[in-house]
C-alpha cells in the first residue's frame, strides 16, 4: 500500500508539474506576442543595408491580425501569413532608400498564387530600375520560387540542391465512384456547358468542354511565365519548352549549364559575394533588415506631388482598400469565407465616409452563393454612384467573385488571374439510399401538399422540383449576364458567348472585355487616385479586423480551435474542404469549377 501511494503521489506531482511548465510556456508566448504587438519603435536602418526578403510563410491579401491563430503549438512556430501589400510597399520603399543597397532573396517555399507572385516580381523589376542589385539563393527551386527568383541579377543554387522545371499541370479529383459506393446520389442542375464545378460529383473524368477550358487556362499562364523567364534569363521560349518537355534539369549543374542559375554556391559563399557588393570587409557582418522589421520604417520618399513628404502623411484624403477574400456566403466573414454582411458593411462605410475619395475592391474569391454575391453587387453599385470604384483581382476572381466585380468603374487583373466562370449551378445530395443500406434507417413522410417536405436530402428530387430549380437557375444566369453586360458595356448575347461557366486567365479576359487593364493592387490604387482627382492620400484597409486580444477572450468563452498537431489531411485538405462546402451549401451557387493550384 505504501508503494501504491508513493507511485500515485509521484504521478500526481508529475502531472501538476507538467501543467505548471505548460502554463509558464504559454504565458511566455503570450507575453512575447503582446510585447511585439505593442512595440512600435522604428528600427534603425544602417548604411550599406540589404533588404532580406524571406517568403517562408503564406502570402495573403489581408492576413489576420490575431497572433494566436497562427502559432503551431506542436513546434511553437509563428506561421503568421505575410501581407502582399506590405511586401510590395517595402520593395518600393527600399528602391528610394539610400541606405538600402540591394535585395537578398531567400525563398525556401513560396506559398502564394501566381497573381501575387507576378505582383511581387513586377515590384522587383521596378526596384531594379534604381540600379541596385538583387541576388537570389536557394537550396531548392520549385517552379514558383524560380519564376520569382529569375528576376534577380544573380541567381545561385546550392551545389546539392534541386530544381523543378516541367511546365504547368492541373489535376482534379473525382468522387462519383466513392459516392455511388456510399449510395449517395448527387442531383445537379446547371446553366453553362463549361460550368464544371459539379463534375467531380457526377463524372469519373473531365468533360471535353472542361478539358478545353483547363488547357486554355494553363497554357495562357505558362506562356506568360515562359516569356518573363525568357526576358530575365535570355533563354528562348522554345528552349524553355524543350527543357521542360525533356526534364533536362536534373541536377544543380544542369541548371547552371542551361542558364537558369549563374553558379552553384553554398550560402556562406553567397554572403561573401554580398559583402563585395556593399563594400564590407570579409570579417565584418552584413547588415540585413527583414520585411517585417523594415515595414516599421517610415517612408520618407515623396510619394505624391506634395511639396514635402509630411503633407502625404497629414493628408485627410483616403483611398479605401476593401479585401473581399474567400468563398462567398451569406452572413459574416469567418474561417476563410467572405460573408456578405461583412463586405456590405465595409463598402457602405467607405461610401458614407467623405474623407474616402475612392474605393479599391480587392477580390480574391472562387465565388459561392448567388444570393450573397447579388447583395454585395448592389452595394458596389450604390458606392459607384457616389465615388470611383476600382476592382483589383488577385489570384482568382471568378463566378461570384466576378459577379461582385462587374459593376466597378475599372477592373484590373494580372495575366495569371483566374476569372470569368459566368455560370450557375445547384447541387442537392440524396442520402436516402445510404441511410437505408448502410445504417438501416428508413424515411417515411406526410404532408399537406405534394412538395411540402421541400428540397430535402432524404429523397430524390421530383420532376416538378427539378423543373422549378432549372427555371430559377436560368433566371439567375439571365440576371448575372445582364448585370455583366450593363457593367462592361456589352450586350447580353456577347456576355453569354464568353460565359457558359467558362474560366479565363487575366490576359484572355482582357482580350474579350471582361477586364480593363493588366496590373496589380498598386496599379488599381493609382487608378483610383486618378479617377478621384486627388494628389495626396492615405490608404485605409477594410473590413476592420477585431482586436486580437478581444477575439481571444471571445474564443475562450465560446469555442477555441488551436492547431496542435497540424492538419490531419495533408494535401487532401483542399479536396476535403471543397466536398464539405458543397455538401453544406444552400441555395444556388456561382462558383469556380475547381480550386486551381499551379505546380
């Protein structure tokens, strides 16, 4: 018995000690986060400094300001996404900062869509006009990492490193067979022969129409990538395709011999090259400053026609940048979804604020609810009646994402932006067979009328219900195409000819009139300034984010979700999320056919 109590108390002591240590660690993390959040002291930029661009975390349009959302508690690493605008603004600031002599790019794993990569690449091209250097180094180059790095004056690869250059491809996962084994029937109604968002649920492969649009899309993006790499590295486009077709880059030495990189070097050797460039002795340390630190340095460059930079900062004029990001749903924005209530509130606030002279709507969405899209479209129309509205399309602004964009005064997109997808669909699962055969659940029903139980997932649709939904979808499609026609100065027939759910790249959308200009977020802001006819201004970002500490308290009183072990689905997470969203969807949808990741 004595031995029992000995072990029992020892175990209790161990548990208590573990809780105390965990509490101390958590308190330390919170303390450091609070200290970091409260620290607004401007860092010192020394002479002969180098801007160190490390893009190791995801790049988003408007990352959450909640420091607790992005801590991986399994490793205690901070995974806070980087702000695209911060990256662009800091590269521009460094161009005119006499203390910054060049840029050192270290891009281990780029987590960004092609449009964002192109915007950063363009900012780096602009930086080079200052005559300052850009040097890039990597242990491995994926295609996205290399596409960005190819803009550098000198590109170096680790001697034991690898490089991927194989062209672009798209893979789709199909669930028809899996659903049939579960005896789940997907009931589909749609308008648009290219509206293939429902294909994974009703087919085992891509339709010919879907293959046509996907091929057109990836070739358009690949051609733009190839042309840009060709210009930067002086390699013919035909040669680039030959290299990709034959997988000729297999080792780091191949990358050198084929002109993709300048030499194989270890990082310490690259640092010695940087020392020579800034005139630092070999035994001295380089003065690096990272993006997150440099963003706290005020821009003392004259950014407008004001007589002094101080006038820029004192300006009462504002340009509102409203971030419309994620799957479109009704209600409030949350968990990567764009809620119509949240976006309407932001646009309305910008519309009623006299100090805000123009609105830039930054759209990064595959679409979603047709109703929610229409609610936001209406608010864009009301805002346009009062002040200029310019749309800046990010990586994707398709279907519902295009719906909310079409009424703007002007639409900007990157060459690789995925847009269009003007089409409508409805998807209703029928799980009656699964419940009966797999679980043994029977369904019976009574009702005052033939269709009193509504569009339920517990039985197949009846013919009249299918007819009614098809009519509703045709009505939504007609309304959608008419609004695009009105916004773009086209006829409805012209919109229908480029609609039918077809997806277009930004450069193709420019040719057919769905967008006005090729350019990124800063180009859209510049256009908004021009349309508002103002000289000095400040940018204000909407929707306003919750105070992170208030949000933490709210989460603790409701439901808190902390990533302790990371996602359990790995690469299948996106497919799982899409399937879950479709099964949980309500009403008629205007959504992109697939989520496209360029690899």
